[in-house]
């Protein structure tokens, strides 16, 4: 599953979902080649994981809110695995791989 996040309410709902199952927060840029490669990896995992994404150009206020709520400095592209509302792994650029997302989410 892949769902775009557009506002704080949707971000809070994604964090709340992490109490049921691990979720991935994926931040990427619409213009960055690194983001394109990372997005391919995330797309390959979307059938097995709950993934919530933001395009930083379309929701710039959320990148700082995610950093504040997770305690992880904003980078892009970036994937953050959340379990029980807390980050358990963060990947940046080429670290974002389908296999790593699956491993870190326990799938």
C-alpha cells in the first residue's frame, strides 16, 4: 500500500497505524534523480508494507514536522520505518532498498 500524506492529520494517522503494523514514511523530491531510484525501490515494496509518502515540494511544512515527531533530521530522499510510533531505522539515498525496507519492517 502506498498513500500520499498531505497534512498533519494524515501524518498523525500514519504514525498511529505504526502501533498496529510497522509503517514506512518516505520523503522524496519530484526533481531529484536519487529520489527516482529510491522511489522505484519503495514502489517494489508497496504490496507488502504500509508506506506513506510525501513529495517535499508539495508539502514542505511536513518535512520539518516529520523531523520533529521522529527526532530524525530531514533528508531527501529518506525512508523511516516506524514501529509503535517510534523510528527504528532510517535510510537515505542509495540505502533505500526494497530488501532493507522489508527486513527492517520485519517482513
